[in-house]
């Protein structure tokens, strides 16, 4: 079996290589380069990543190829993110990077020549009724299926997630025992599309600055100023520069460039019990086809360890209404609502939140 393994320079993908070699495979290793060298707003030189990936390849006598997908990445993922931000929405570039770049452009250019592509994502694949489904990871805290919730059936059927059945601590222990070059490396906190750069610096480079008012929602009183609605997202708490908080962003007026905020953790204006999604995408299939009643599910509206219980109501071919069993803080239009089965075993798909 011919396997392409994607390396990032981190411990997770290095352990993937170790496990594949232990099982007798000789994967071909690839590093996907998406950063733009030399740009003051994108600190993505990737030198350290490539150095550690090369050391891992050398340890196992394998080849490593750097695949430059910067242009494809910029035209697809970065452009998508800037467009959503300009509309006042909250994009999720990690989701689109996986769909369009790691398992899109890479597959078209390289992966098509291999039987499977292996990655260090915390996820699994499940076989049911002759089909492949995206399954959750054993480690619910590290689970990354929400970042994979826009991939399609052809993509999921070619993917391998060798560490999906392990806890993070087990992955670290394997890396230490094997003496992997990245064993002591800290987990990356940057997101796929920005790397190590400052989010505001990136947005400022493309959308500039424009002063606007910060208004308390309940009273209509101006409590501060901001440099552009595009720097802020619904549910945001930090970076507002206001005293007497905590303050949360609860609403944005795009036309007036006004940010509305609410104070305190218990204020009802910060919370909702429902939201709607459009353009819903099923990864493998619709497991509830033909069911018109409310369906018990679990879901996420951002990358968190918790899966929230709720009910799903279909309102159109790709329109869904979600009723949550508990209060949701910071429902942000533009983000993806990711839907799972009631047992939190299968990631069914995702749609863009519209309200």
C-alpha cells in the first residue's frame, strides 16, 4: 500500500510516521508550504518546521518533499477569510484549509498517486454500511473533527488518522520513547492560515483602519471607540480596551461601523438557545434522510472540547435549525456549526451559521 504522510514539524505528525513504519509501511513524506516568505504580515518562514520534518524523515530513511501551495492557498483560503471578515462575519480558515488545500490541491497534485494520505489529526474513520464516515477521536479534548467537517466523501475515504485512537499523553510518550526530533516541541497555537502572525496585523494590511463607536447594547451609551468592526467578532471578550468589564461583543452594525457590547457573564443578551445554518454539507451521507421530526444530535459552534446536546430540524434542502439544550455564548455568523450523532461518534457534516 502506497501512503503519503503529511508532516508539519510537530509531534503528532512525527508519531504518525513512527507508527506507520512500525506497521511495516514506508510512507512518502510531504510538507505543505503555505506561508509567504518575506511578507511583514505573514511570519510563516517554516524553516524550523521543515528542519524538524527533515530530521524525522532522515531518522526513518524516508524521503521528504516540500510542496509549495502558497498561491493556491492565497487564492482560496486567505481570500475567503478576508471576504468573510469584510462582510462582518467570522470565518474559519482552518476548515477551508483542510478542505481546499491539504485534502484538495494536495490531492490533485500529489495525493492522487497514493492509496491513502495519513495525517496527525485527532480524528478517526469508521466503516458502516459499506461507506466511510468521519469519526471522533478517543481524546475528546484534542478532537479535531470540527476542522475536518467540510471535507467530502472522496477525501475522507482516502484519509488515515493513525493517532486518532490515542490520548495526547500517549502520543507524547511514544515520541519520547522513539526519540523523535519533535518530541519536546510544544503544540502549535497558531491557526493554519495565519501561522504565527498577529491576526489584527493581517486584517489591518488588507482592510485598514476606520474609527467607530463601541456602544452598550442595553443603554445605547457610547463607552469607547474601535478601529474597525472587522477587528472584532461576536462573543469576543478580550482586546476591547474597556474598563469595568468583562465586556462582550454581542452585535455589529456594518453600515455604521458600530460595535455593540454587553457587560458581565450573566447578561442574557450574550446568549442564545438556537441558530440556523445554510449550505449544509454532509461528509458521507444524510443519516436522517426522510425523518421530518426533531432529531437528537450533538454539535459544536467553535473549537472546544465540549460537545453540546441539541435537536436538529430540517427547514430546506440545505437549511437546518438547531435548538440547543443549554445556553450558547457568542453565536457568530460565518462560523461553521458542526453536527455529530447523539453518541458523539460520527461527525456528520457542517453548515455556515447565519443567525
